[in-house]
């Protein structure tokens, strides 16, 4: 399989000197879906923000399709933020979902058609004319998901995409992720979703990768999961 993303010795220190990422190394192949799991504060969101080009790493290299350019990464990755409110920009859902294609030069009518198609593919076409800020938490999350897909990313960077979703919303996201050919890095505390969607797993702990590899092998290792507070609490 061909490599899509390669991360080498990646480090990140927040301005207050907190070292959130320490020497991270891994690769994602085209079409591969990797679960990113680990305790609160282990560095999952920080990693996704840097991969998406929203923050610059302190050290190390990131290659997406061989390019180290962070502007290229901003265009080719689709980040779903942990907090949906950080991602909603426009006065109606349809405009919000059409925002990236329009910003990239697509004609507005065409972009609205594309947005309508994406809303339909996620079974949320009934939200098209609603005001995004007035939506419920789960509805907002589905809308940010649609907005991310509208920019046709090559790599999905998903930060807790099913948080706040009801069982039907959760099913929609899982179904979509299982069906899509796109590569994805999926940060989640929900190991069942990871099991359903991903073939590989990365466990993060205190800013480092504690384990990585084949998902069934990692998730069936009870001792490993317990060591990183992912299972067996008594
Ligand atoms: N703006 C910031 N300034 C300083 N430290 C930060 C900042 N944002 C996050 N951190 C710290 O960096 C570490 C990693 O945070 P991050 O949000 O990446 O964790 P996470 O794995 O996504 O956690 P969660 O499961 O709770 O979402 C934490 O210790 C956090 O306190
Ligand atoms: Mg997080």
C-alpha cells in the first residue's frame, strides 16, 4: 500500500512550555483508517491540529503525499474539531457546508448543489436552511462533518466525531466511515467505534506513542489496554 502521510520525530511544546507531543513516528497509507486512543490529555487533539496544519510543530517532519508544506496540508486534510462551535461560520447550514468549495473558487450554485448532496449522504438534508448556531450539539456535529467532506479532503482527521451523537447519529457516522475509501485518523474514547471502523490503532500516553499496529491485536491485549487506562478499571 502507498504511504499517504509520514510523521517523523514530531514534537510539540505549547507556548507555556508544556510538552504535548514527544517524538511521534507513524505512517498512514492511502485508504487506511487508524484509531487514535489514549487517556484525557495524552495529546490526541494536539496531534490532529498539527497534522491539519492549524498549528506548526516545534520539531520533526510531516509529509503528506511527499510534501512538507503546511498550506498544502490545510487544503488536503479535513479536520473535525473536538468542539463543533469552533467550526461553524455561516448563517445557514447549506452556506456553512458550501463555505470551503466557495472559498476555493467554486461557483456558489454549484457549491450549494454539492453541499445539498453531502447533507443527503449523511441523512441530514432537513437541516439545510437552519441556523447552525441554533442547532443541538449532535446536529452541529453532523453539520461540521458535512462541511469537512465538502472540501474533498484526502485525509480525514476526526476528533471524537461521535461525541454528543444519539444512536442514529452515531450509526450514520460509523456507516459513512466504513463506506468511505478515504484515509482517516480517528481520535476516540469509544473503542467500539474504533473496532468497527479502523484496521490499525495508535495508543497515546503522555505525548508519546505507547503502542501501534494492527487494531485487533492491540485491542485484544487486555494488559496493554489496562496499562493505558483504556479498559479494566477494577
Ligand atoms: N493551549 C494549551 N496550552 C498549554 N497546554 C495545552 C494547551 N492545549 C492542550 N494542552 C495540554 O496538552 C496536553 C494534550 O492535550 P490534548 O488536548 O491534545 O489531549 P487529548 O488527548 O486530546 O485529551 P482529551 O481526551 O481530553 O480530548 C494536555 O496536557 C493539555 O493540558
Ligand atoms: Mg482531545
